[in-house]
C-alpha cells in the first residue's frame, strides 16, 4: 500500500503528512508514504484543492487536514 500526500508544501500539507506518518506508525503496517508537490500530477489525479490524500492512487479526501484517527480509518478501509 502507498499513501500519497498531495500539496504544495504549505503548512496544511505538512500537517497532513505529519498526521499520516503518525497514523502509519501506530498501525505498524508496511505502508510507503509519497509526497506529491507537482501540480501537473496533482491535477492528473483530479484534485483541485489541497491538501489531499490518496491511497494507491485513489484520492480519498481533499481540502482539509484529516486527523490521525480518520487517516487510520481510511487505511483500514483500503486494506
């Protein structure tokens, strides 16, 4: 499983990355985290507002920083 964090590197994008890393660490699963800052790639994924989070190239949420617990839910649903 790979989780993509999509965003420009703004404070909200960095916070989403931090929450995602904490969620992955708590779950103890072998999950890769990729940060995507290229707006062409972000647009190609259909994202118009950041930050966004995708699991295995499927966008799960955009426009808000999710909590660690919500990210854990998304991961468990994506397994």
